């Protein structure tokens, strides 16, 4: 079984009651549930209650509590509205009797109308760059032993930085990063499978752009980084098993928070999704003795 099939399985929730679903977890090396997983599983739960011909066009989620990797997440879906063109759902992810994640999603019956988009920048093809995972594996001896296996394990996504930051020796730079990204192997199924995997991927790199001007990465033990909220808009159909250019920038950080935004383009230049996120971004405070 390919790693991508494993990711599809992770997002294939178990129905346990009307409008209630359960999802398992995948450890990516952070010690807590990856935010993109909660976002993607919530989208799948919401889509299960909507006509599959009505794809999601926007998601707005809040990360409330740190997720426990050892316990499945139960997702409750509220059917807020079913209109002639739009349907609205609210999803709450529960662990240990408490909400850890909350999301509102809107679904739209497809229609044609006036359209435009911004142009994709001219960027070398993904084959010009190495997978990020290769760098981690080459420097495995520099990764703390407790995180080494997880950070060097096979991944469901092939991520290739265009302007890579050395995670082992970061230098200050502009608050902007570009990545080529795609799922490894072919992803079968309908639009929700591709949307869910893009949602999973969209939590990657946003706060990294906010760290870049300061010459640090998420690996710095003196820096605390955690997602607070996340918004995602789907503009056009796409395949996540074909290369997408993910352009991320951070217009602002301060007051213990960082803000990032991003856009996804297909290789032929179609703008297919946009994303924005705010997160905790602060130096760790010494514990009072």
C-alpha cells in the first residue's frame, strides 16, 4: 500500500451515528495532532452530509486545544442550512469530552459566471528541486533522537522548496516561501478526496514564512509555534496528485502571533485555492521556579 493510500485511509472517517464520525491520527513528529489533519477530517465529515455534487468552496476553522495523538477524534456535524445554491455546515472535533477543533464549511452548487485570476509567477519546474525529506535524511544525525524517526519517515506528500531554508542553519530572509507539492501516487475518488488532501497540505509552511525574517525555524527549542485559526477557499477543480505550486507569505507578526497566507497554482497556471492562517508565534518564557 502506498503512503498516499494511507493518507486517504486516514481521511476516510468511520460513521458512528447520524452526523457523527470518528477519525484516527497520524504522528508527523510534533507530539500533537497536526492541524491539517483536523481540518481535512472535518471537511470529509461535513461533505458526508452534503450532496457530493456540491463541493466545498470555503472552510474556516479554529484550533481550540492541543490534540491527543493516542485518542481518535469524534466529529459532530451540524446541518445549519441547505439552500438552493449553498449549504452550510458546522463541525466540532471532540476528544476527552472537550472540543479541540471547530470549523464552519460552505458548499456551493457548481455554476458558470464571470471570472478572473491573478497570474502565477514564473518558477522553475518541480524537477529542478530536491524533496525536502532528502535534506532531513542527510542531516538525520543533527535531529534530536526523540524526533529523528518521525521527521525522516516516508511522507504522503512530495514537498520541494523552491527557495529552501536550511532548517539546521537558518538565516534571516524575506517572509515568503514557495513550494512545489503533490501527493505521492495516484489519488482515486471524487473532488472531496483531493480537497481534503489539499486541506491537509495547506497547514504546511504558513507560519514558517512568519519565522523566516527572524532566522529561526519551528525546530528552534526557544520558539513556540501553534496554529490558532485557518481559512481555505477553493476556486477551481484540481488534482492533488499533480504538481501544485504553493506560494506562502507573511505580511505581519507581533504580539505573540504570526499571520500567513498562501495560494495554490497548477503547473499550467490556474489558481485553484487560497489560504490564510494566524498562529501563536513567541519566544518561550522561562518557567517560574
